[in-house]
């Protein structure tokens, strides 16, 4: 199954896939509301507002695998994101990103190497995968801020042609 065809479930329980985003560039980020990196939500939303009109979206993927830092229900997660960071980008249901029972999306994404050539397990909350319309995937580790020049350059290069 191709990456864009993998079934996904949104935070509101409706089903989707990356195909829904057509030829947009999609930044997939496993997120958590009680993590030291949680303030990255603000920069992710800034990317959404800046590049969304040009064919880009952030896709948030809540994950509770890292020290239980996303314990909330779907409703609590949605409320936190909206109230604390004004999140407008789509969010998926809480998902396993590592291990044998991890979601098929993350089984595919973990095979992608980062800039240093390392692939494998998602290291922590806020690991980022940019999926270009061409299917090319770039991986950025958790401490790489969403507005890091490498991420911004990758997004701009992945935006669909006007």
C-alpha cells in the first residue's frame, strides 16, 4: 500500500488518508500536550498560516508513547490545541508511532533516514516528516524547531508549482 493510501482516523473519528491532501506538501508531526517541546505547536501553526494557502498542511498526530505526555481524550486534545495555540491544522487520533503495534503510517515513515542517515524509531514527541507531493520524504528530529531553516527550505522546495 502506498503512503498516501494508508487509512487514517482524524481526532473527530472520521476517516481520511494523505490522499485527501492531494498535491499538498504535508508535515506530519507526532505531538503531545505535556512535553517540554509542546511550545513547538505555536511554530507549527505559524507554518500552517504562512504556507497553507500555497499548498501545505501540518498534520498533528497525538502520541502517548513518550512518558505518557499525551494522556487526554480526543476532546481534551482538541480543546487544548485550540485554546493554547490556536491550532487550525488537522489532527489525527492518538496513535502509536513505535513498536510492533505502531500505525502503518509510522511503519513507513520510520524507514526514512534523517539528514545524518539514521532511520528507525521515532526518538520523541515532535519528530517531523515532510511528505512532498512527489512522494519524497524528509525527516527532522524532535529538537529541530519547526522554523529551522532546513525545515523551511524543505517546505518551500516541496510546495506545489503555481
